[in-house]
C-alpha cells in the first residue's frame, strides 16, 4: 500500500493510546555561569511553561491521522527541566511527582483498530496490564522507553508479543544485552516479540526488520524532546498498512518535524507530514 493509501486507511481507524501522563515543565532562564564559591551552574530565572506530555502528547500526533483517538492512563509524572532560553539548551532535569490516577477500565480493547502503548516505565504498565493488552488488542503497537528513572529496568522483553515494536538504539541494545555488537543482531532477537520492529538511530536515521535503513531527514534542531514519541505515534497508526521502508521514512519525517517544536507547543499534523514527504 502506498503512503497516501495508508494515510487514507488510517483516517478510518479507531485507536487507543495507553501510557503515563507526563507534565513537562520548562523553567527558562539566562545563564549566569558558575558561582564563585560553588561548583554549580547559576541561571537568572525568567519564566516557566508547562506542557501535557507523555501519552497525551503522543496521542495528539494521531489526532489528524485517525477518525477516533482515545487515551487512557493510570499514572501521572511531573518532570521539570531548567532551560538556557537563548538556545533552548537544557541544563538539568528534576522528577518532582509520580502518583497513581484512577485505574482505567480497559474493556472493549478488541473494538479498536489499534492499541498503542507508550510505556515510559513509571509504573503504569504492570504485568497484569501487559498481559491484558497482549491478549485482547487486535493490533498492538508498543514503545518501551528507557530514561534516567528506570534505566535497565524497563525493557521490551516484558511484552511477550506485539504487532509493532519501536524503540531507540540504547533501548534495543539493553533489551537484548547487546552492548557492542551489530544493531542488526538486536533486531533479529527482537523479531521474536514482533514481526515489525523499528529502531531509531538519531542522526543516523532508523533501521527496521530485515535490516532496512532510512536516513534521517535533517532540519535545524530546535528541541529534541518528544521526537521519538512522534516517530512512534505516527508510524503506529500506519504500521500494518505500509512496508518497512515507507514506515521508517514516515517516522523520520515525523521526528524531524517534531524537532522544530519547543516542548509540546503543537503536534505534528497529517498536512505537514504529507507536505514534508512530498519534497
């Protein structure tokens, strides 16, 4: 199926996004340098900006692609980042909250064309919930993330199966205990979980099942936050309808467009994607 036909097919789909909600807060300031008597960075605080991140931000990328986009979460995390405003340069990050929400009643999963899991590893995707989505979802797309709060403890191997698996290179290597070997070795091992695997490689683009590679689509980067989420959210909506080469190309376009957006000020749209892909 062509990319245009895949987007047309996606426009009829009902999809459910599952994952943690994240409140991403940017505290902007002017860098003052190092205090004379302290080995720390000093900034002059200017202002703050808060975004709905996590599963909410990921689902927003699908809003213009699919007919129905629902979200469900059982966890909310607050992450605060201190930013040197002149260049949108992140200085450090603070986890300031991680608490449970009322547990969603996950019924009727079979009624969705796709269940899309954004597993940020903050405690929502319990073994019971993993088992439920693996058994009930008609098409299951999974992104399992590694971050400073779960490093080495949130791996793709917690999912016995899915239909589309997406992660970055570090996450793929951790899941397959492959520190120095070929990334193709990780792809082959991860194929035991899913017939479709995509691994993002930063400036090197992405690689997918079968060793298919797609180069990165370069634009001057404003902010990298959420670029991988955009790659996954968009490709999850069309993963069963296009070949791996086109899937990686679509994902790289979504990631490139997201790097032009500060925080989650706006989402990647279908219109912008098609325009970028047609260049």
